C-alpha cells in the first residue's frame, strides 16, 4: 500500500468528486481512479459507489476513512520529525497562547529563547484563554499560557505574572504639565466603560464599579487591541492591564486616570501543563525569569 493512495482516498471522500480530487492533488483524473482501484484491490472491498460524476462512500469506505486518516497522521508526523532532525532540532515544543499574551508578553521573550536554544523547534497556536485548558488536556499543545488558571485535577496551573490594572482614557488634548488630573467620577460617568476585553477580571470589576457608580454606561468589546483603538478615538474608557497600554501611556496617546473609589483587581498570566517534562520545565524557568 502506498500513502499516495490513502491521500487520494481521503480527498475523494471529502469532496465526493474524482475530477475535483485531481485538481486539489494536482494529478490527472485517471491517476485518481487508478489510486482508488489499487487501494480497493489491496483491501479487497469497494470504497465508493459511483453515481454519474459524483461518488459516495460505501459502508466499508466510511468505516475505513477514520483508519486512513490516522495512518496519514502517523506518516506526516514522521516526516515532520525527520525534517526537524535534519534541520538540527532535537526537541519540539508546542505552546498554546492566548491572543493577549501573544501580543504583549511573549514576542520579546520568545525571540531571546529561540536564539539561546537553537535546537528547540517551537510551534505556536493562538487559542482563547477559555479553550487553552482543553487543548492542554487533549495534548494538542505541550503547555498553555493563559489569562485564566485551572483547577482541573490533571492540570498544573502556575501563576507567572501579576499585572496591575489601570483606568485608561483618551488624551484630552491639554498640556500634560498644566492640565489638572482627570477626575475619576467625571470620566466614568461621562464615557462608555468598555468591558470584557480580558477573560479574567471583568465580571467582578463590573459589579464593583456599578456599586459605586450606578449610572455608568457599559459596552462589551471582546478584544483589547480594539478597545485601545476605541479609546484613542474617544469612544470610551476601560480598565486594562498596564503591560498592554504601557507604550501608549508613555507616548501620551492615552492617559491613566487615578482611581481611588473602586477596588481594582490584578490581571494574571498562568502556565498550564499536563506533564512536568524537561522541555516544559526548561521553557517555564526561562519565561519566569522576565518581568513585564
């Protein structure tokens, strides 16, 4: 049996058309038919029912499809491993990272880590924090960097960083030294409060703000980078982790508002692992050596 037969079979099963299969695989249509016939002969059963230009899997074909996919996964995984070995990699590490962490903490650290560890092949999957625990459990990734911790019995949850949260408003156009400081109450009651751009702290923080300022108007915005854009355009204000707005504050594009009446929580970054293997431990030790 040849793996090209399996690839042809899987593709034909998905698109139910031999002509389309030939286009996807960049082979001739007669070659598709030959591959299928050879595979059927090898297995001793029919895999497709022909219906004009379309084909459909037989009961045997549907049953064999899952096995064919597993065989292809093993074959492709072996090729990837050999290619990595030829390129000088001794270790592979797949990391699941929330979009927020990927945009703030990770880039500078990863650049230094890759330079210091050229024998480690890194692959990154961007996954929402709510889904990272499942990815670690299913072993889709070797470790996860999430804004949410985990209490699952099979997961080790390690807090890496604690980030101060600040109330951020658009620049008011006044001179920084001459202008009076922004007033917390006025800022909160005269603007939309853009919420739920971070998965870790907003439900509790919204209750705290509402209890102090019942008249505050809120608008949910699911991404921090969009929230910052909205604030810069004067569409609202928000409580954001300091690491995500440090540059904008330094450059004067956004302003921090001193907040005394609301008890503001911290944001956290967690490492989630299922196994305490050497490659995970080494990366986390390196990562925990940096502060942001």
